[in-house]
């Protein structure tokens, strides 16, 4: 699996973003711009506040360098495609969620490399800034291009886009399972090393960050319930495909890659109960 790791990660990123693209229409992309206040607040929260919070948590928890890099990568990469699915389950504003994902993915081309370079340089002095332009090109090639090509296919060939969506989703699910099982089978010792070095601290830090994402997204989105749900869940779900891609290409330490994967599981563990609570009649929504 380690030999095939770069190929699997690249294919995973391409199929994930391709599936987002073929499921989007131009009209759905513009939905988020009809809510300018929520858009601006959501972008500031996801592209600035969350990464800074991640850095603060990493310092307080005294995470090692490899884990800190993975932690910052996840925090600096908003726009996880699964956010729209969780928003739908929680009966939130799905169109806003999907549109926000596209905008954040486009902004990631600039913000993720800049934040990654600045925060990693600040924390561990690892010359993260020297990666800014190469990382931008990586995001353009593996994420933004599949997203735009998928949208073009949806615009010109809607029926073909529907077929492509089914196959892309199946493919990225299979790739993730193969990659995850392979990593656990061959790199379980890496998790053991993380545990022996820092105990459960990294895992607690991940859950704390994901929980803060959900709570802050809900609180800052305004008074409209469906928008609060959408921003809460979209802030929780980071773009693991992007984080894995950057971790594999630019930071090849296996602890960094494993941190990204574990964070992906951790954010889902937070998103599942959050979704149940935010459903109409749930604990949070009934009190809002």
C-alpha cells in the first residue's frame, strides 16, 4: 500500500472533487452569494479562525511536529464535500452548503498554501512558506480542475453527469476503504508511536477542534435555522482529500498522514451526533 499510496491519494482527491462538480449546477453555485453576510462570516471562520484555533490547540496540547503539521493541514483545508450530505440529513440549507463548499474549495487554492506556509513556519520552522506556489499548483491540478470539469459535464451533458456521479462516488469510496485498511494494516505502529509519545492527547485535540467548529459555525451564522445548520456542519467537515494529498506529497511523515486520517474519522464522530441534535425537534434546534 505504501508504494501505491501517492496514486491512491491522488485518485481519491480527483474522484471526490469530480463527484462534487458533476452534482452541481451553475444556479446552485450562486446560492451562497445571495447571503453575503453569512458567506463572509463563514469564510472568515473557516479560512482564518479555525486554522488559528488549531494552532492554539496544538501549542496547548504540545503535539509533536508531525502531528501538528497534520492538524494544521486539516484546519487549513475547509470545504469537505460530505458537509452537504450531513446538512441534508439535519434538514439544513443544502443549496447554501453545496455552494459554500465550491467557494471554499476555490479559495483553498490560495488560502491553504498561504496559511499552511505561515502556520507551519511559525510553529515548527519547517520552511512551509517555500511550498506555497508548488502547493497552489497541486490544488489546481488535483482539486479545482476535476471540480470545474465536473461542472462543465453537468452543464453540457446532464445525463452523462448523472452516470459519472454514481461511478465517481463508488470509486472514491472503494479507494478510501482500500487506502484506510492498507494504512491500518501496514502503519498501525505509527498510531502506537503517537500514543506512546503523547497518549490520547492528539485524539482529544482533534475532537475539541471539530466540536469548536460545529459550535462556532452554528453561533455565527445568524438567526435563520437552516443556515446555522449548514454553516455548523460545513465548518465541522474539513477537506480530508486535500489534506491527505498535501500530506502525502509535501510532508511524507507517516504520522502526519495518519493524523489527517484520524482527524477525518474524528470530525465524523462529531458530525453524527451534531446532525441528530440539529434536526428539527432535536436538542439544539428546539431551543434556537
